[in-house]
C-alpha cells in the first residue's frame, strides 16, 4: 500500500490495522471514515440522465429564440460551431422550444411544463444554467463527468466517495448503481473503481433476475442447505487458518458471512410492502410509465436509509437527435414524478440535509435543429451541446431555491458564472467534507484525484 | 566619402532608435524574475527554455517564441502583452515589455554560450543504469542454495539473521507448481506419480513435464494479454465485436509454447509486418496494436480517436517494455521521470504511420483447400457484381465520397457516408482513395462488401431499386455464406501516405505544436539505424537497454511470489519502489538476456530454486520483521486469478474442455448482464457443448459488459496495459462461487464423479474429493467435520426429495438422489474453500 493512502487511513480511522483490513476485506473494510472536515452531506444520490437532456426545453427558457425560428444563427455563432458538432450543420435553423415555462415555488425559478413534479421542489433545488464540459461525444463526456478525465482507467466519483468515506452499511455494498431504460454509453466505466481497490467498484442492482448478481440461492437449493454449506465452509476455513497461521483467511470467512447477510438484506430492501399507499403512489410504483424509474428512486431512498453511501440512478437515453418533442416527453413522463417524490420524501424524513442529490446529463443540446428523418418539425431533434447546459443539485450542503449562472440569448455559451464539470466534482466533494485537492490516491507514482488538476469549489452553490 | 558618412550616420541613427538593450544588465533580470522559473535550466514547461540562445530561438512545443527582428510577431511579446504570461497574474510592467520588444527588434542577441547546447539528460536513477551481471554472494548455508537465486536471497536473510522456511509438503508443492506453470491443478494420477517417485530428480521431471504442457502457453499468455489490453470487442459506446481478435491470442499462446525468445516475441508484435516476406503468423502478431479501443460512436471525429489509438500504443509500449508511465507525458513533460512531452510524441511518431489492415492469416491446414476454392469463388463474385452494374455504380460512389471528403464543412448525407466509412470499417478510408488496381486484394474485397451493404448511404432507394439492389444483397449474402473459409487476423501496415507527427499541446489533437520525428528518449541508450518501428523493437530488446529485461523478469517473478522484486511492476521510474534485491534482479535480467531471452529458462530457474520451494506457512518470527514477505523467508499464499478459479473448478468436476487456442466462447451468464450494454446491443449467444467448459482465457471479453466472474475476481478491464492485478476479497466473490450456475454445475458433476470413480465408502469418496480439489488427503479433523455435515445434509435431503433431485439431477447406479445431493453439497463446500481458490 502506498504511503499517502496509509497516511489517509491513519488519520481517518483505526490506523494501520484499518488500512490493512480495507485492502483485504469485503464490506468490513468499508467501515465508515471521517472526511477532511465536518460536513452536512453523508450520502449521495446521483441521477444520471444519459444522452444529454435538452436544457432548452426543461430548464433554460429562451423566449427570444422564437424570432429566429428556422433561421440560421448569426455568423459568429456559426463560425464558433464549425467542427465542433457531432451531427448537425452549424447553419441549421434555430429551433425555439415549444414548451411553456413558468415560475415555481417561493424562489420563482422558471422551469418547463413537462417537469411539474421536479419544478414543484424548486425551493430545494439549486439550478445551474451555466454548465459546460469538454466532450461532445457520449462516452468521452461520461468519462469526464464521472472520472474527471477523458482518459480511461480513473476511478468514478462513486468510487472516490466510497474510498473516502467508507460505508455505513454492514449488509449492503457502499456504492450501488440502479439502471432504467436502456444501457448507457459508458457502461462499466461510469462506476469503475479504476486504480482504487476493487472494493470501491459500484455494485449494479439489476432490473431483472437477481438484484445483485448471484444473490439468490440457485434454483431449489434450500436456505437450510445454504446454511449447512456455510457452516461447513466456516469450520474448514477456520481449521485451515489454524494450520497455516494465515490470518487473511478470516477475511474470506467474513466475506461469506457478509454474503449471507446480503442475501437476507437485499430482498428486504426490495420489499416495498411496508411502504404506505401514498408513498407508492407518489413514486408511481404501480403505474407502468413511472414504475421502472420510480422503483429505483424509492430504492435509492431505502438504500440511503440503510447507510449505502453512493447511489447512482442511470436513466437512458435522452439523446434526442430526432423527434425531440415525442421522446423528451416520454422521458419526462417516466422520470419527473419519481424525482419530485424522492426529493419530497427525503425532505419529509429529514434525510435531504444529509443527502446530496445531483441531476444531470453528460452535456446539453443545441439551439439549432437537427434533421435526420425529414423536414417535418415533429421529426426534428437537437445535437450534442457541451458549451452550455443545465444541471441541478439539492440537499446536503447545497443552497436550494436559487439559479446560478446564465447563458447567452441563444443558449450557446455560459455567459455568467460558467461552471465546469470539474467544479461540480470539487463542490460535491466539498459538500461531503473533502478538499478535492487532498483526496488522492497514488498510482504510477502520481497522486491522482477526481478533479485531475482542475476544479474549484463553487461557493455560490453552498448553503 | 560623403555617401559613406551619411550611411554611417544612418546606421548610427537606427541603432540609437532601437537602443538595443544589454542582455545581461537589462533583459536577463526580467526573464529571471518572470520567466525562467518555468522556462529555464531546471524546468522547461512546454519545452521552452529562455536562458540560452539556441534553446530560446528554437522555441517550445508550440513553436518559436521569439522572431528576431520582429517583436510584434513574437509569441513571447504577444503573450506578455495580453497578460497571459506569466500565468500567475503578475503582469509585466510596460517598461519591461518595452525592453523585451527593443531587444527582439534588435535581433534578440544572447551572450555566447558555453558548454554543450543540450545537456545530456542521463539520469542516475537505478533502473536506467546498464545491466551487469553481479557476482553471486557467498553464503553460510551452502547446502540450502540450489542456484544463484537462492544465494542472493539467502545472503540477505543471513544478514538479517533469518532462517529460510523448510520445503513445502510434496502435495502443496506439486499443486503450486501445476497452477503456476499451467494454471490448472494436478490430476490425482499426476499427484500419485509424483508422490510415489522417490528417486532423485522427481521434482525436476515434474517441472519439465509442465513446461512442455500446451497449457503452459495458455497460462502465461494470460499475463501477456493483460499487458496487451486484449479484448474481443471495440470498447466505447458501440463496443462492436471483433470477430478475429482471437487470432492474436492464438499467436501468443503458440509463441510461448514454442518458447520463442522474448526478443523475437517483441519484434514480431511491434514490427512483424515490416519483416521481409512476413508470414501470416507475423502479420497476426502485430495485432498487438489492434487491441486499442475503437470509437465507432456516431458523429465522432475519426481523427480524434485515431490519435487516441496512437497515444494508447505509445503508452502501452512504455508500460510493457520500459515499465515507465510514458503516457503521463502526453500533455506535459513527465513530472518525475526523464520523459519530455517532445519525447512522448517522438515515440508516438513511430506508431502514427500505422493503418488497420485485416488480413488472411490461415491456421495450419486451412490454406490448401482455401486456395483451391478461391478462383471459382472470385469469378462468381465478379460476375455477380458486374451483372448488377456494381463496378460502375461503385466508381460513382467513390467519386461522390471523395468529393465530399475533400470539401468538408457542408454536412450533407454524402459527408456522413464518408464519415461512416471511417467509422464502420477498419481502415478502409485510405483504401478507397486508391485506384482499384492499387488496392490490396483483401481490402478491395472488404470495400466491395461494404459498398454493397451501405450503398444506400449515398444513393436513393429509387436509384438502387432500379438496379435491383435488394436482390443483389440477397444473392451476395448467399454467396458469402458459401465462400471458402479462412481465418483472418487484425493486422496493421504502414499508411499509404506518410503522416507528419506533431507535439499536441495539452494532448489536444486540435492543437498541434512543432513537428517531431520518430525517436527514443535521451535518458536511454541511443537507438541504432533508421528511426522506424523495426529498429525501435530491436532497440527495446537490445542488450544495452536497461529496462526491458528488468521489467520483464520482474513481472515473471511477481507471478511466483505475489510481489515483484520491484513491487510497482508497472513503474520503474523515480516514484516507483526500489528493488528489494537489486542484485538478484540484475543477475536474473542478465541471465534472461544471455539465455536468448528464453522464458522457459527463467521459469525453470525460479521454480527449481529452494526459495520457490519453501513452505508458505505464516511464521510468527516474521510477522513484525517482514510482514509483506519481501525478504522471501517463505513462499506466499496467493489467491488464484479469476481464470484459474474457473478452470480449477471445471477440472475438478471433470468438465474442462482442454482444447488449446481458437475463437472465444460465451459461457452462460444472467440476462441482466448484457442488458446494461449500450441500448441493449450486445448479444451473448451461449456456447453449446464442449465450448461451455473452455478455460477462462477463452471467454469472449466484451469490454462494456465483461463476463461477471472475471471482473468479480479482479481481471483487468482491458482498456490499458495492466501489469499487476489486484487480489481482493469481497462478498460478491462469495455469491459468485456459491450461486453462479456454472459453479453449481461443477459441484453437481464433481458429486457424480465421486460416486462413480471412488470406491463406495464415505472415506474413499471424501479422499477423492480432497485430492481433486486440493491435491491432498483430508486431515482427520477435516474428515470428521465433513462426515458430520454430510450426515446432516443427507438427512435433510431425505426429507426433501425435490431438493435432492435438483441438486443431483443425474442418475448414478446404486445412489439415492439424497445421497447424490449430499455429495453435490459437499463438493460445493470444497469448491468454495479458501484453500481451493489459493495456491499455498
């Protein structure tokens, strides 16, 4: 183990012993640790809206665009876009949003009519309209968003957080991934442990079959047989430990006990029977449209209650190159109600203060139209847009009820308070009690960090 | 006279106007105060050094900073005037800028330089020093030492007053040796032979048998494939399958089994295509490069990802042969090691000429029948294509695409069509530029296939309907299905037209800096001959190269002892760990090179040493003194790699299919795994029959949704060279071994095997079970415990016949389902033991 990490653990927990354990053990090595400084947020729910949702139709109203409808952008904007778009032509016509925006909550933040449930939580939400990133393709954009670099091999933010804080749960993984819709472009790289120990990799809870791979006993193998198997295993492993004097075997024994506990705990997590009808209804568990994402949102709350450190909800895909009006509506219908319910539920249970909630895509979408299917306006979509888009945060350590940042009249560039992906990462870590420049891990002789060599904590976002 | 005078006056006037400032008195203080901290003798950020004439006038990575005589055009002036330099916010005073401008206007004169222009960037770091074979030390306990390894290890132990451990028990020793050399446990018969052979040399004979087993190549190929970031799919969003990637793996296994020297092994992988009349095997060997990820996501800039591949190749070569984090110098000079950004791009320049090239690479026996069938097939192809007017339409297609390619900026459908050629094919864009007669045959055929498939990108449905294209596609598919079959390989070739290489500022492909030529690092001995890939490969494995042998030997050592002599096997640079036994490392490196870079020689040396043969039992006296077992006073217990865990379970169960080489397989896995692939696009057609039971290294490696058992047990993710795998212990591993149907099936089969193969008593069956799984007999306490659990389970299953039948679906004569089921459960216990997934 490298010196930095050893030092880190010594400061944080039970010294060397804890460090050795963390290297070798399963969730026992995930014991909770203290961050650099006291902080409000202890858990994260990261809602990743894969593909790049359209900020123009959800969060960033540009009524002025209607007079440009169908016309190309002014020449300087066209020039800016040259060779920077994935598909659309830089001189394609402007596509004003057909959505209606209105002010929500005490704070009066403007949001679109397609996300009324999210908008109803406006007073809890800190909406950033001035996001920007470096990548205009999906996988590179997701690499940057999650690992702070477009190069492969770095740990994802969930792994960093779990590495830093350990887990509060004794019978569930510390970092869980819940997916709905279809698979994401980034796949495993969005929840990889990179060069951190495997312990910190995200564990995927699956939609079909076992929530965790190989969680249930095979077929008709009884619980009793499983118990007998584990008892026999334990006895023989202990005998072997005595014989060889190899204390590491105790980690293996513990990992089997934990696996057995997970077999009990995970189904309990999935058992919603104790949730009230009102709760089920609010998340839309029993409605076909919202069931998938709603279930994941409710699971996220239940996981946070049980001490899971980092829950990632991935919903794919918002990559609406075509038929924007139809597809965006579908995604909003699937996700908006559960999102609103989750925020309200967390708040009502007093969990929102200690849970940092983030909602974002890997980039936004262009103000210009993209035509692939035909010229019919209903078939039009928007292209990838890394230069200006929206992201929102809520809960632990974040100041809700505000809008930060402003884009220009075309939503082409972040004009006021531009905030980069690295800044969001730095701010997230800050909310969890970490100085992002000091949460490091030595690999190939270098102390790596989530924010690479960039990132600033954005004070405006903080409560 | 008058003329001369006025000219002199004029000159005088000009110099007065320019008032050339004195460098030492006026200019140098400004540079020292503001610039040379980052652009001076110690550090040259972005390659720029401003304290000496030659360097300053040459400029940095982005080009010259000073244009003597033209201050306004000098980047130095532009940047200080714009306040962009110095970067930390303190702007230069107007007077200071004035002095710099005047100095440049007057010609930017420096005082004469003394000493060499470029300092020799040699470093005193240990790993950059030449490898000399050290003398073997004299040790006290000479009887213990079997070879030089032991003398180096023992000398150190004697210095620390530590006794080595006794030799491991014979059963543990053969199991260790088999797993280490072949990745498979010994069969009970092999163990029996070894235990009953009491003549001298029994162990050495076992070593030779295993070194000559074809499974040796499989086991050691896996380590190499970790470095080669081998996978069977592209990676990135689309993650398309690579149907012929396995041909490279096949080559690696074969080369290792033949004990090809590491020098040749290197040259064939890095430059096999440049050897005279390369064989199909040599063309397959350069598939090493093709393991880079490919991004086929719609709308990507193909140049961006081509460059990403070239960078990946440079970094991989750096890690694999030099043990240096060369990739760190992609965006800036390396912070700790003597690798400048310029040098990174000089290495990059070797690989910048590579072009994907899929070639026929027949395996033995394939070529004859293929050659015989080709002429008929080719004739049918041509005739069919011509009968639909294919050739003329293809010429039109080509003309349209090339026109679109050469007039970029106007994103019309044809431009997309041109992009798709770059996106969807392996390197056919440049082939399309060639006239038909100049194209390599294989690639012309691939291009015709592509055209037939994607003509709709350029021509309208109506145009194609006129030519009956649908029917051509149908007939074509039928023809292709009956085409003579031959194995292909992902290979490379030099590009048709040489590309220039530039330093990329901050690694960004859109910000080229100065041009660089191929070359190696100044801190290492110079490369001989013309700067090309072949000479680069030869340079890597030259006797003078201080790194390749050390790095390679160290990685082999790491597999036998759990940690390398240099713990950070991926980093031999300044921030890596120092070797625990530097002389042993050098002795082994010299021996390796002088043996003709023979791996088998190195393996033999290590496994026949007393050091290797020690018991791995923990020792109380070492807990404080040497907790990480750096001094090697014992062996180390090692958890098996993912593949060996699978292989051992299948072998114990009698299920393993021992076929060597060939295409990948897809064992059963839960449906939920591929559901997480991009848009559910990954297909996982389960393998049937014997293919279900192939060794783990043949499992189709799908980068975005890899086979779970591999990942759960710490296989690398195949995106970067991996020099050292983790060995973790997690509850997901427990769930995997307990509940994965693959392992349940192994337990069921093992149970049946015990009933069928052992004499019908509990003791004999349990003995066989232990021998199959652990290579040894049960100890009395173990037999007693297992007996107890067996009885308990038997009783439980007698009461639950349904579960018994589930656990024991086969019928074995004279065994009740409850008995069979109870043996399945006992087998399952053994397959989950900590000892089963370790080698002692």
